[in-house]
C-alpha cells in the first residue's frame, strides 16, 4: 500500500540514540520503500515551546537536517523542511485549537512530565503543542506517522481532532485519520543512568545518552559507565522485569541488530555485563560512528543544508497552502 508519511523532530540539540531507534531508523526504511511519499519536518515551532538560544536554534535546525541525511534519508526522495517556513502550520493550529477540547489536552502526559511541578510557569505553547502537531500531520493528509512510543497519545489526540472537525463541519473524510507507526519492541529507549526515565536531549547529564555526534571513544566510555546491576544476564525475559537498566541495554543491542530480545538473551545468558558491554559498544560504534562523521562533514556545508530546507519548504508550502485554502472554505472564511 502506498503510504503518505509525515513525521517531525525538534531541533533542540543532541539528537540521540532514542531519537534514532525510536524514529529516524524507521524514517530511513520508509524513505527507501519506493511507493511511499515521505515528508520529514524539523519542527522548530515546537522547539520554542521551551526557551531556546536563537543562534543555537539556527545551528540545531541545520544539525537536524544533517542528521536526517547522514542517517540515510535521501532529500531527492523525501521532502525535508523546517516548520516555521510554512505559515499554514501556525494558522491551521489556531483553527484546530478551536476544535480541540480543554479536557483532551488536560490528559496529555507529556505536558505533565515536561512542565514538572510548576505547571503555572510552563508556556501556553507547551500546553497546546499537540494541536500544532495535529496541524502538521493533517495538512499533508498523512496516512502514517512514524514516532516513538512517547508520542502515541499525541497521535490519538490528532485523530480525535480530525474526527471532530469532519463531524462538526459535515465533511466526511476531509481530514484523514493517521495511523501511528511505532516500533514493536524498544519503542522507548531509556536513559543510560536511570532505566525509569526516557533517553532525552534535555537531560542535563550527557552520560545519560548516546548522541548521534558522539565519536568512538565517547560511545565506549558512556557504555562502560552505563548503569547496570550486580547480576549476570538472565536466561529468560521474565527475569528482566525488575531490571530496567539491564533490559534497556539488551534492548538497544537487539534493536541495532534487528533481533528480538529473546535472541539476545539466549546469546549472552550467564555472561557478565562488563563482557556484554564490549559487544554492545562495538555494535553501537559500527552504527553511530559513520553517522557521526557524516553529520560533522555535512555541518561544514551549510549552503547545501540551507538549499535542502529551501527546496523542501517550497514543496511543503504548495501542499499545505492548498489544504489550508480548503479549510478556510469549510469554516466559512
Ligand atoms: N528515548 C526515546 N526512545 C524512543 N523514541 C524517542 N523519541 C524521542 N526520545 C525517544 C522519538 O524521537 C522523535 C523525535 O523526538 P523529538 O525531538 O521531536 O521530541 P521528544 O520526544 O521530546 O525528544 P526528547 O529527546 O525527549 O527531546 P527534549 O528533551 O527536547 O524534549 C519522536 O518520534 C519521539 O517519539
């Protein structure tokens, strides 16, 4: 089946292994399937829901594009652009915010996690973030959205908003209800320091994540320091239930090798983590080091990256402004 793919990544720096295994790896596979139409967006409007340094943001936008390309996305096959350059996103988000209900947004767990204890001080943008995400997806009539598991709830909200708009205005099937594409296993990669927290760009400790720009020595060092426990690798999945850090490392290995977790357990059962970590480092270095080198090379070619963004935003603009025109007609503008 021909799929229309849309997904986004925030240019908030330090793209990491979680972003790669949870989302970008999937983007590359979808980009390589000939029949798919793919749009990958650097979601800079989402990034400013928390404070950003303008100069760093500009660099991070380019770095995100460089990461897409270094990971294997072909800009000739897929549209790559940054969200702020296509005005329809902000306008559609406003219109959809008049359709979405407060009760729906109040249930979003990501807002609760990101706003923390002091949610009165969080930006309004952080709260309404999922509505902008719905606008991103619906403007392009995406049928499938590859995301990490943490974005599943936002995608369900996008479907609710689309359905309510279609029903309220009597325009059956105007907005297509997108399907999430979430990896079956290890859709959430956890911090190397705390197996109960997801690996994240904004985590203060750099030792908590493998960045896609890390070099060989850094990767080996971070895996050496990754938290585990005193027990050897078990012989069954059940024995990992309460060993979150151990499970995460075995999961990362499995995901990079495209194995199921059971196969990895079988391979390493009875061995110590210090031993397993050597194999894990090797697999990580084989995968990440070439990407890291390519990102650094591409970052020296800022004109090339800017050209990709410009061409991408021109193409995206054509699609999105056409859909927005129809939205205007439907709502009565
Ligand atoms: N730890 C993770 N495991 C699996 N997938 C993940 N993703 C993010 N972290 C993990 C997926 O990566 C895509 C891009 O994410 P994003 O940058 O747009 O936003 P995020 O989910 O907020 O990522 P971070 O790293 O946690 O960023 P900060 O710290 O800036 O908030 C998404 O598909 C996401 O699911």
